[in-house]
C-alpha cells in the first residue's frame, strides 16, 4: 500500500525527464516506449505458449511495458494475459473470437481469477502479436486501460510493402539511403535491423514484403539470391511477414537458357513451375510474385502477342499449388500509343476482366497517372468487378518533395479510398472495392511502395515515418481517418502533451494540401523536373517520349491551359461511372486535369484561372512558413536533435516551395501574358534562370 504513491512519483518524475530533453535519432520509430502516466497500473505479463511468434509477443510486451512504466515494477493488483483460443485458459473466457478470423484479436478488461486482467486473445499466434501491439498503442497514447473492449480484424488480406530495392543496394525513388537489404552479406550476415523492421511492420499488421524492385533483375531468382531471400524470410517469419519477389518476365531466357519467354510455350511454363518449386523448397511460406510487365520497357507477354492474363495465369499456375499469389501490375502505358496515357491501363485491362486465374490480383495505383500530389482515383477500381484488385500507394515521396518536404500522405490516401466509384450505386467507394465488400472478392490487398532505407531514422526524415505508419494502419482498416492516424502517430513518436498533439496533428493534416498548392494547384499534374522528378519543370518538352514531358500534361498556350479529358477531348472521363465522372469533372480540385480552359475563365473564388493559380502557388508558400512557425513553437516538447532536423528540413521545404511558385509563375506567365494580381511579388529571376538549373546527382534515380 505504501509503495504506490512512491511509484507514482517515480513514474511522474521520469515522465517529466523524458519531456525535458533526451537525444533521439528516430531509430525507435513509433515504438519508443518512453514513460507515460498510467502504465504503472498494468500488471505483469503472461503470454501462454512458446512459438517464435508468441515469444516475440511476450518480448514486445515486456520491453514495451518496462519502458512505458519508466522502470517501475508491474502492478501486483492487475494482470495481463495473452494467448490463443487453443489454450484452455483463453478458451474458458468465452470471448467472441469468431469475428477475429485468422489474424484478428480481442482485447478486453475483465476479471480473471478474481483479479482485474487485460486479456489479449486471438485464434492464431500472429493475432496475439497484433493484439499485443494494439494494447501497447493504447498505453502509449494514454487511452483508459481499465475498460478496454477492442475487437479488430484486418479488412484486407495482403498488406504489403513493395521495396523498389536493387541488388546493388540502390533504391529506385528511395530517399533514405541505401537498401536495408544487404544482399552482399546475406545469407551469412543477418543485420539485426531486420528484426526491428519486422517489429515495426507487425505493429501495423503489415504481413508481407516484396524484397526487390519491380524493375527486376532475373538474378533475384537464381539460387544464391533465393538463399539470401530465404534468410530474410526466416527473420521475418515470426512476425507474420511473408516474403515475395518481383519476377522478371524474361527470366526463362536470361537465367533459364530458353529461347523464349512466351507464356504459352510449354517449356517456359515448365521452367516457371520448376522455379516455383525451387523457391518453395527454400522458402516454404513464400508469398508469390509481383510483376511489372510491358510497362516502361519491361518485358512481358505482349512481346509474344499474348495478353496480361496469359502472362499472369502462367505464373499463377506455377505458384498456385503452393498457395502463392501473383500480383500483376496495371501500371502500363506505351509511348507508341497515341491514346491519352491515363486511359491506357483501362483500355488494356477492362477487356480482361474475369480472365485472370483465381490466385491473381491486379495491382492498381491510386490514380491513373503516377502518384501525383493529386489525381482522381483510378477508373479501374470501378471497372473490373470480376477481378481481385489491390491498391498501390507510394509511401516514398517521388513526386512529393522527396524526404525533405513534410507531407503527410494520410489525407491523400484517404481521399483515394473514400472516392466513390459508383460502380454498384452511390457509396461504392474505392475502399469497398479494395476490401472486397462491394465486389465479394476474398483475395484483397493493399501495397505501399516503401520509403525505408538504411538511414538511421529509416525513412529519411522523422515525419516520413508517419507515412509508413499511415500506410500500414490503412491497409488493416482502409476506413480509418487520417486524423486518427496522425494523432496516434504524433503521440507515440513525439509527445502526448495536448499542446503538442493538436498543432502537430493539424500541421500534418494540412501538409498535403499545402504541397498541392505550391506544386500542382487546380488539377495540374506531372510538371516536375525530368527523370529525377525533383523540383519544378513545367517547361520539360521533347525527348524520347511525349508522355514523359510536362507540356503533354498542362498544354499551356496563349489560349489557355489544361488537358481536355471531356467528350470534346480524350474523353478519359468516360472511363468512370457517369455519376463519378460528373462529380470529378465538376470538382475544381481537378479542373486542369479534366478541362482545358481560357486564362480568364472564372473559378469558384471569383478570380480568373490565371489569378487563382498565382494565389494558390503563393498560398502554398505562406502555408509552409506557417508550418515552420508552428514547429518552432514545439521545441519544449521534442528532444533537440529531432526538433532541429525537422526545423532544418522545413527551411528547405520553404525554399523549395518558393522555387516551385516562382518557376511555375514565370513559366505560365509567358502564355497567360497577364500581370500578377495586385500585391503578389513577381518571381525574382527570369524564366531562363529556373530552366537552367540542373540536378545530375538528385537521389533516387
Ligand atoms: O513512378 C514511376 C517511377 C518509376 C517506377 C514506375 C513504376 C519502378 O518514376 O521509377 O519504376 O513508376 O511504378 O513502375
């Protein structure tokens, strides 16, 4: 009895210590487990069972609670009991585990053996692990711990990271250093970091990872590399994470000695079957293949006059007997095609609806172009009811300012997931297509192009960790709000202090719109620097293919600006259900995506398109200035190291936002030939100055 106030005092003391100043480098992500009030009331941990997964759950609970209690002993009045329904003690509690399915869990405050107990129960070991992480999140974010009543199961089956990592450790579109996969030292050396990677992913429910770039090398499928992949799979397995590989379609020729990779050729089919058998001998729970085919120069079935379905089904036949899947990407377009680039995936895939094997899932980017700051949802989500479709989001910020711009992508993904396809009437959101609710598909999935690298803070910036976090949470529950996600992340990653949580959550939530303002307002798209995609490049023209230029997309001329995708133009709008198309075309956020308009056309604000562009570009810069002020005021709540780095990056962001504004205004003004609205400063340099900037060493190329 006497000990309690003392413990409380100790806990309080360590809480204020932690808030004062503590060097942090971001390695711990949202699993920092720094002391919080309330954790001292949690009892000692009992996890029933000894599988590697249950051991991981126990270790995480012990490690997490020890940190959160600030060194204090567990409460002797309460208990924490975790296990699966195969344990009599859990089964006897009669918890509603049916709905938890194979990966979900129930967490409940209840009396067990006369003691207040927190029970974490599941049907499987990995469900217990996920439940353990959920419980730790409740403690970390200071939720009430004495009346927990949680039941959770993932809405989506395949929750995957896609690493665009190359065998030489470079990362395509990676801004966080080298690949974490040290292929050279594998399989003999397994970097302990792989375990922390697995913990972080398991804390979100991510259950698979594609180790290599979709622009794949066939070498990944050779014996030595399969051995390396098997070593990674072994480390990740206890955390419920399966390994997948990107498969190069021409591998039978390149490493198999065959004369062709034609998917209808019996020798080619036999080669893939044998390859799949070999992979499953090395990695018994191998997840399957991800394939980028006939896109941006990658080989594919069309090289032999075959269809995407022919190619996908051949691979599906090879991995099917082992329980594997094939994720076949719909990111296809060809410069030999005169058709509007954003229409091509629909044209190629819709005729194949219903023609894919059962274990094929077509992977569709959130929008029909390419991970832009804003684009409408991909029309394929409303057009292939007989085919499992998985959503692909880009966690790494290729088009969103790389690692140095603070852009929280939760709102971007929420916007895509909550978009209404109208496929089966109002309310058929992309989320309902992705989780199968609207289509009845049971093979469902969500992929995030990883932003993870060997940088100490994993993601290249502290705030980019939030994008990894948000992707994982949305893959588990695509209907979560980005607000709830941002708030939980900010609490765990930095501080529970309301004076921190509120302004930082607000800053995160508005950051995406801010970026749209200073990069691509009013539906502009694909106007960044050529190839590396860094900085503004609205003048980009010429080169090997028109659809890699900016002028192809904005079409600015003295008469106006924008891409006519209505019936009078490419009619891309007709790829949507009529109601959805109508709503998108009427939405000013997509004005220049769907319409070509004269410079003097009035916008909703009453200003002309030209004036509105200038106002929005300028507003974006002002908003970054406001972010800097708001972050400066957060110094008392954040360790100096992380605070300083975020502050320095925000200064870079402000400079670059200004650069985007000035360069785009200077360029578009050569067509609009109109003055800037009163009070708006002209760009400090002539257009040629911006055009002459060059960045041969931009990262991620
Ligand atoms: O976003 C574009 C990138 C390419 C990428 C491609 C894809 C892996 O610029 O780097 O290649 O998309 O998604 O396949």
